[in-house]
C-alpha cells in the first residue's frame, strides 16, 4: 500500500485507528466504534479483520498481546502518525467549510 493510497482514510479505516489508540482485539474495536459513533458507524467482522490484516502488513498496527484466541493490536509509531495526520486533515477541512460558510453569510448581508 503506497503512501498515496493513505492520503485520506475511509471512515472504517479512520475509526479503526482511533479505536486502536488503546490496544484492543477486533471485536472490542467493533464495539468501541459503535459506542463512540452512537451506532452511526458499524464495521462488520469481515471488513474489520481485513483492515487489521492490511494495517498489520503495512506496519500501521502490530500485535501487542494474545488472550486465548484473541489477538490484541495497537498502533505502531507509523499508525500514530497516520492517525494524527488524518485528524489534522479533517480539522483543516472543517476550517475550510467554516470559512466558506462565513463568506456565504457575508455575501447574503
């Protein structure tokens, strides 16, 4: 996966990285994401484990522990940077939207 492909994250990717700020297993991450988004975002098991595998391969996530059959994953330094970059990008987008809204409001007056 090239860096260009990760310039922007999909919603499931973003929320998975957000959930993995604290080491978790996949099912725990799924539940956490539903909790944080108040049910707005649901990531199915297939998508969740495909993303975990992809992120592990790209060294964005790594296995931190194992509890029975459950593998606990967490962010690597690369994953932390990717998440910080995405959060910054989202804040810039919101600031742009606010500026456009303010400009439109001024044009109306």
